[in-house]
């Protein structure tokens, strides 16, 4: 299967005020399938927005190519590119009604009145705003404006929809609701979404594939589970969710398991795959991987943070070294500060980073 | 309803402006309105008798004996409106692209250029208009330059023509057009322009459907601020305009200072004011409709 969107060797440099250059895109290759939900994730300045703008045509590449359906987009101005964008600020036209905002892409193409009315009606219906067409954007709530921006971007039935942090201005509850709705909408429309965010939770919730970027390069890409469970590097492990990282030296291999030891003498059981005795490595364990009893990491609860259904515990290992973060259910008998615990985990859940 | 205390504070704060506007604007305006329907005194001043022939002279119901209807007054009114409209249009054409250019400059350059736009205010209007006189006269800078370059064989007669008047008015009015226009253009949300492109609108469509409506308040404000003083302007035609450049302002000035016919001057002033008000109300109403 060939990809809908093919990006090859995308490069873009910006001049800094100090007279130097920074590479916003430093050789990015990316394929997006015809009905895939791909999220570009990364800290600010990682190049994700530049990549999005290079696809929409608002940013010119210094090198590399962007192809949609096999056709090179490089020479096309934004208004000739068959894709649409949902902007971070929504960018609704304040002097037009909601309906005219939504119908703008059809209006400038000069479609006939009947088609226009029908398509605008359908687009408003898809985002749950039927009957709001006569209002002005200023008369809508933040969530409703978001939906208008969405309806406006899908009215012309693009094959690819770009979304530039569209949920960042919404409050938490609405954002979570919109995440599910967006995913659902993408599924119903059967088109590709390229979604930019710096919120890893958002990325994990919605995406078919997460593309984590760092300093103009793709650090790792994969399914949300893949990228969460098997981070390639320290950067990925720390960016995606909370994690405990242990720098260890492999002591010995026993069957399918390896024993590693930290500088402080804490022993850890790991999957042996690819490890040799004497080798240095970094092991990652998620807070939810631990149990509080029957393990062999003895320690003491030093802090406890209440999160509603869960408790977030910080456990100081008796052997020394950094505190270990552990997620525990909040129920009767949950350990209090000072309680001795012995942390256990399934060695198969431990993940050894490819890169330290 | 505001609490008594707040109302007192409000009254005290508004009193100076109300007093100044009342004494120095509203009262004189009422006097002008009253004089416009009184009989001119023999040696200036007014006779306290109702006298509608002042308006008759302008609009054509003069008695033909004491007061004679002259269509020239209406012609000068139309000319003034024409000059003012032309001034507005030229200022707009000059300022609109510059406003866009300037809004993209880095902050410190923008401040410098804003300062340059207001620079003319630092010297006297009369001096600046006399400078134009020196530039435009047959032996002036412009003609010397054109002759030296061989563009023309004989000096151009620009001075004392309507063109010189419009040129002078555009020159003094440009800052008044530029500032509100720049404010509107600078406030234009760039993402709206990008959204328009993204949705497939061409540059021309984006300009017509997004940029123009979004900057319309600035265009209207600038046009109003330029139009009003332009219609009544008398200094520019006085210095740069000949007989063909005479405007309503000159006519009114002459009635008060030379002809010593205060009631007729007042009537002319009232006519100008009514026409300007009507033009403005229509304009504002239309721009409201465009914005929806």
C-alpha cells in the first residue's frame, strides 16, 4: 500500500536573532496512510508545527519533498493544496455567520446554491451544530467555535486534515470529550488526520500512530502502546508518561532473565534479550508496573500524592538511589508515609532502552 | 442605576469636557444656525429679522432684487465634495499598502516609521504649504527637475490648479488616514488570512472576503477623519489653488472677513455641515451592512 502523504528528507532552517541557525526540520521522513490518525508529538520547538506548515504550504522547505497521492506539493501555494487545516486559534472569520464560515471553501470554489446549502448543513450536523448556522462566532462558546473550525475544514471533503493543537484552548473535560469525538469523526469520514500536540496524553488517546519529534528529527514512531511500552531512548521514556529509569550494569544472565545492578547496589531482573554480562544499560519501569508487596526491592514510602482513583507514591529504596514512583489503587490500607514496602514487578514488563 | 456617589464622581469627571464642548462648540454652532436665518446688517453684523433669502441665494429661491441666485455656490459645494472624495481615495490608495508593509516590520522599525509619519506635525502647516508653493511654481524644484531631465520642454502649470489643491490636501491628510488604517491592519489576525488560503481562496478572494472586511473599520475611520476637514478646508486652496481651486471654506471665509455678510456665511456653513453629516451617515450605515 502506498502512503497518502509522503515526506522525504524535509529540511528547514531558521535564522536565530543571535545570527546563528537552528534546524527546525533536520531530515524528516514520514508516511501517512489514507485513513490513518497520526500525531506529531514533541516539546515546543521540536519542529512539529513547522512540519505541519510545510504540509499545508505556509512554510517552504529548504530541502526534501512533500507528496500527496504521489503528486509533489512543493510548488503549490497553500490555496491549491487539496487538504485543510484546523488552526490552533480556530481562525474563524468574525464578520461572517457560522454557516458562511463553514461554507467558505465551497463559496470560493463557486459551487451552486443547492450543493452549498446541503454540504454546509451536513458539515454542521457532523459536528453537532445544526441550527447554529445563523449565529456569529462571537456568540459561541469555545467548544462550539472549535466545532465550527472543524466543520469548516471538512466541508470540502479533503483527503487529509491537518490539526494544529486544536484542543489546547479547551478546559480539561471538554478536551477529553473532543478527543473522543475527533477520533470518532476521523473514523466516520475515513480520511487521514495529522494532529499536532505537545500533550502526550492526547497523543496516546487518539492516535493510530504517534510520531515523537525532537530537535527537528523523528525520535521514535509507533502505535501508542508501542511507544509507551517500548521507548527507544531516555527522551522518549521521559516524554511519554511517567517512568522510572535505572542505570544498571548487567551482572549475569540466568535463562531468559538478566540481573542488573545500579550503582547503589539495587538488583533488577530484566528480560535478557540482547544483553551481555558487564554491559551498561538503562532500564525503564512504569509506575503502574509495581506491586507494593512480595517483591525484592525494599524501601519506604516517602511521599504520597492523591490523584482520585489512584495514589501516586514515592518510594525511597533502602539500597539508596533516586526515589521510585509507584501508582497504587486508593483503597483502605493504602500505605502512608513512612510505611516500609517491598516493591515487586513482572520482569517481562521491564524495558531496556536501546539508547542510554 | 449607579449609586449616588458614583454618579457624583462621574458628573465631576465629565464636567470639564461637557463645559468646554458646550461653551466653545455647541453655543457657537447654535449662533451660526441662528445667524443663517437673520438679515445681514448694512455694515456687517445682523439685523434681528427672519430672512430666508440666505438659503435662497444658494438653492435658487432668491428674490432677484436684493439677493440673486447664483448656481456657482452649489458648484463650489460639489467641487469641494469632489476634492474631498478624491483626497480620501488618494490617501487610501497611498496608505493601505504601506500599512501592510509596515505591520510586517520588526517592532523598532515600526516605531521609527510611525514617528516619521507623524513628523510633519512638528512644523507649521502654513510653512509646509508654502514649501509646496516653491516646489510647484513654474521656476520651482519640480519643473527644474523635469526640465533638466528633459521630460518636459516648458514648465508645467501645476500651481493654482485643482490638481495642486488635491495634492496639497492629500499631503496634509495622509497621516490622518494612515494612523487608523495602520491600527486596523496591524490588528488583522494573520491566521485568518492563512485560513482563507487553506480553504482554497485565491489571493484576490482572500483580499475581498477576509482582509477588506476585517480592516473596514480602519478604512471607514480614516476616510471620515480625512473627509470632514477636507470638505471645509480653506488654507490649501488659499495658498495653492487659483480661481478654479476655490472651495466652500474659502467662500465662507470671504463672507465673514471680506464681504462682511455673516448670515450668508452662516448659511453656507450650515449647508456644508448638513451635507457632510448626510454623507457620513450613509457611509457608516453602508459599512455596517457590509460587515453584517
